[in-house]
């Protein structure tokens, strides 16, 4: 059975993006890139909310047509272009990016059907609004978080006052040279 995993970068004070949704606070380097590449190997389908879907669909296809892109970016662009993608949105009229499925309703039923399919895990990339909705529905099986050594003071929260209490079990953690801490939890 596949798991639904939330992968998110966050600031020390719990923000998954600055007040404009930007990720300029990330301590992104070769070590963190290697961590992300290992995570990618576990992904059977990326899962997005509407906003993250728009960002990804607007960016990665353009990388494929840019002759100045580095080989790592091109390889990732090819991967994300071809892999089956799932977007959850009640307001998005269509999802036209290659190999994308749009799910608009019956969320719990649809996620459980996806989990029953063979293959690698379903991984939510960022998408804090979708992640919070899925937390409320009890759908997230694991959390893979990168905690960055920065305080933003304000931004887009990954967890907020309405997040239901969940007892998590730490499966793994690692401190990277940049001060980023990777955390891997299972939802008991």
C-alpha cells in the first residue's frame, strides 16, 4: 500500500513560505539537493494543491525548452513532465499539464483509492493549504520536513491553530552542514 507523504521546507518558526509564498529563505545547497534527490526516488506521483500546481506547471515545462539550463534542472524537468501528477482543487477548471489528474471532490475516497494502487508513494510537495486540509482529514501518513535555520516572523504557515493534534513518531533526523535539520515522522 502506498503512503501519502508530506514533503515541505519550513522556517524555524513554522512557515512554509514567506508572506508572498516565496522560498528565498531556503538554505539550498548540494547537501540539501542530494536529500531531495533521494526523496524523489520514493515518489510514484507528486501531489499538489491549486497554487503549487500553477507554480510547477508554469515553471518546469519552460526549463525543458531552455538550452542554458544545467543538466540537473533538465533531468528534474523531464522527470516531473513525465511522472503522473495529481492536483486537488475544487476551483480549478482543468489541469492540462502533461500526465496530470485533477480531483475535485470525494477527497477521502479518492486518496484512499490512490493509496491502494501499486507503486511508489504519493508525495505532497509543499502545498501548505492542501496539506492542512489533508491533516484535518487524517490522510497524511508521513511527514518529511526540512527545518531551515531562519525566523521569518510572518508568512504562509504549514501548521496553524486549527491543525488537529497528531502524535507522530520520529523515524529519522539528520543535521546538514548548513544547519538544516531533516525530519522524518510517521503518523501513528
